[in-house]
């Protein structure tokens, strides 16, 4: 039997079905894009926020303001430079006059100094004599402390009858160090607390170091304040052996420490300076501040760990003033403690990556992990739910068409003019055409064909009502 030739109407119906089959078997890229876009935007926002707060790679160069040539500050900086060089960090050393100039450089943001040794209380004290609380530099960025590195004892030598209070030095000739030095600042603070101020009956001179010691031995002054590099144990031992000189014993040390929190009491047992001669003959207490390693708050966290580790190697040994493993510490600090330094002191170790990887590799791995975090937390779970979100979007479109169809059917139940009925049929045709031309995944073909059956059902009802 020969096949029956198709009519024009059948051929047009076949052409209409072809695009429908194509639309059903392909992905609706529009729906996929609308579903995927919020996930990608949210992931991009999370990554941007992460990159905004993540630290860049640590710098290869740091600059430290140390101290006078040959001073303990400069020697410590030299040792720190050697230790940092093992991790690829170049430490540039800028000599200075001491703590006061170091602090001034740090407070000038554009001085080029990143870190510095600063004696606690070395800045001009407040009205009550307390330690300064400089938290801001001239660009509005804070200064932070990486901890106390070592004690800087204040040794007071004098001639004459034994005294137990600084107030008993009123009217004497006292050498307190040069203007701007940490020794002078501390001396003025302690003397002021005992009622001795410049311009009174007490003669205050700017002699310090060996010049002050020579003046004391020659009788040109009666009292000298020595601190920093002028008070190494060898110098103290030499002076306690000198007949006629006395080492001041801070019997009120607890009161001074309570009044000035940046000061520390350093008990020296009898015979500590000379066991054979039993010097000192009885225990004495020295007083002095600690030296902090200060930095800008913007210091890279990875460098913070390296600097504290270097300080542990330099200052962790026992000395005459303290046992081993005391320094560096956070017992006292006049500037806010850096958050990374606080973590290091609390855990006592480097972070996981820096513990097992070379410094620069660990820095790179840390930054990569931070960038991957939002991808793992946001993007991957979002992609897992992408099929469900995509299906929900396609279903919502089909349900919306059902809502239009139901509204059209409700209107068809009432009295209709021929013109209005024709308009409803046109609208019904537009709904069907939109359903056919819209790309739908094959998984929703059954729902799509059910929708078309219901469209045909409403069309039939409209046609039947027109003939009644």
C-alpha cells in the first residue's frame, strides 16, 4: 500500500513538532544562567572580601632603628640580622641616639623605620609621671609591641652616708644623663616622684657613662644615675669594688613598681657580683624598665613570628638579672600587644604551615588557603545544589503558566462576547506558543505535555461554549 500523501495542514503540524522536540532535549541556558549567576556572584563577593583582608606576601626587607654604635641595642640588631637572613629577610640597621630617637622615628610614618628597640617609659611622661600611652603615629596608624626583650637596670651610685630613699638626695649634685636619653627621662621621673625637680636646690647635670663615673670618683658630683649600656655587669662589679662608693638599694621597689607599671624590681643576691669578696655584702634590689621591640601595626604577621623567634635565641639565656627562658615575654608592655605576638606567646609555636615549610613557601600556601576558603564554603555547596535550583526554576515557570491558564478558564465560565472569546483564544494560543518555544530539559517533558493537554482542554471548552 502506498503511503497517503500528507496534506499541507499535516506538514505544518509536523514542522511545529520538530522545534518542540528540539526544545525539550536541550538545556535552557537562560534558566541555567539565572540559577548559576547568584551562586557565582556570591562566591565572587566572598573571594573579594577574603582578598581584601588577606595579608600580601611579607616584604623581603625590614629596617630597624637600633642605638649608638657599639651599644647593646646595635649588637642585638646585628644578631637579629643574621638570624633573619636565614629566612631570606634582609634587616637594615639604622644607628640612633637611643630609645627616644627610636620612638620618634617610629612615630614618623615615613621615616622608613619598621621596628625599633624602645625602653619602657623613655618618652616624655604624663603629668602623673606614668608611662606614655602613645597608640597612634602621625599617620594615624598604631604602634604595637612585640613583647619585652630584656631588662635595662638603673644603677645609682653615690658617696656619703647610706640612704634608703631618693628624697634624701635633695640638695646633692646628681648626674642624670644627656637630654633625650632614656636614662635622663627615667631619672627625672623618679626624682620628681620624690619631690626633686630641675631648678631647685638639687644640681642636675647631663653627664653620663664614663664621664659621669669619672666625675663621681673625682668628687665633682655626689650621685650618678646609670642605665643602658653604661650599666653592664662588668661596670657594676668594678664600681662596687671602688672604696667609698655605694650602690643604691631600692627598698621601696614594690611601691615604685605599683606606681610605675613599666618598671621591674631585680633582686641581686649577696655575693652575686663577687663571690670571693661577697659583693654586694647583702641582697640589694635594682629597679629598671624593660626594653620593648616596637613595630607599626601593619607589620606582616609572618614577620612577627620570625622576630620573636630571633629574640628568643638572643635573649633567652640566663643572665645576672634573670634566669633562662624569661625573655622575650609579655609581662609588661606600654604599647598594645600585637595580636599575632599574643598568639605566638600563648601557643609557644609558629602556625602549622610555618612549622613544617620554608618561610616563603609557607607564606604562599597560607594565602592560597585563604583564597580557597570561600570557594570551599560557598561555591562548591552552591554547585551541589545547582540541579535542584535549576529544577525549581523550571517548575516555577510551568506553574506560572498553569496560573495564567486557570485565570483564563475562570473568565471563560462567565458570559462572553464573541470578541472577548476570540481574545481569550488568542491569549491561549500565545501561552501554548510560549510553552513550545521555551527550552525545557528532557526531565520536565512529561509536565510540559500535561500542560499542553490542559491548554487543549481549555481551548475545547471555549469552542464548545461558542456553539451553545
